[in-house]
C-alpha cells in the first residue's frame, strides 16, 4: 500500500506542476502581449539616439573632414552593438516580463491588453509621448520660478553650517 500511495502522490505532483508551469507560461504570455502593445521594445530608443549624437558631436569637435565620415559611421555602429548588448530588447524583455508579472495578475494584464486594443487605448498610446513631453515642459517652466529661492536657501544653510571664524582660537 505504501508504494501505491507514493506513486499516487508522484502523479498528483507531476500534474500539479504541469498546471503551475502552464499558469506561469500563460501569465508571461499576457505580460508579453501587453509589452508588445505598449511598444516597450522602444524603451531604449532615446539611449541609442543620445549615443549616436554623442559620437556625431565628437566628430564635429575634431573638425574631421567629410571624407572621414566612414570612421564616424563605423564607431556609431560599434556603439550601437555595445548598447544592444546592454539594453537591447532581447536583454530587457525577460526582465520586463518578470517585472509586469510580479506587479499585475494575469487577469489584470489581459484587461490592460483589452484596453490598449480599444479605440481609447490606442489614442492613449498615440498621445502619451506628446503629453508626457508637454507635461515635463510645464513642470520645468513652473520650477524655474523656484530655482533662485531654493539656491538662496541652500546658500543660507551652507553659511549657517560653516564654522565661525569670529570664535577666538585658544593657543
């Protein structure tokens, strides 16, 4: 009877583990579908652009002739490969899936997918980059009025914390 019981437990465990792996795979697939819809693969694009601009700026600073543009192109391609090795989508995707599956249930991810497939969701995706940029500009403009006051407070604190030179030094 003990051997039969052990076999039954083993069969149950195998079946249960299959279900767990199926649930994980399904959850991961939901996260991947969401990440695809929101174009998460474009997350690194600003970094690529910034690095390309950095190399172009250095090329201009060296006053290299146009005939040496091929050197710039070569180094930009090499830098692109280096960035790909660090933050290319194939490197980020598994971590992003883990991040989203840790924070959203499969049902929530499916709801997000449904939303972003809707007319309103597509509009949100289309408008969000522009809205984010405009929001940052508004914030920056409002913040400029506080910069001088914050700098003044910082200077006052620095002066208050500085050692006083008017205290007589004992010899």
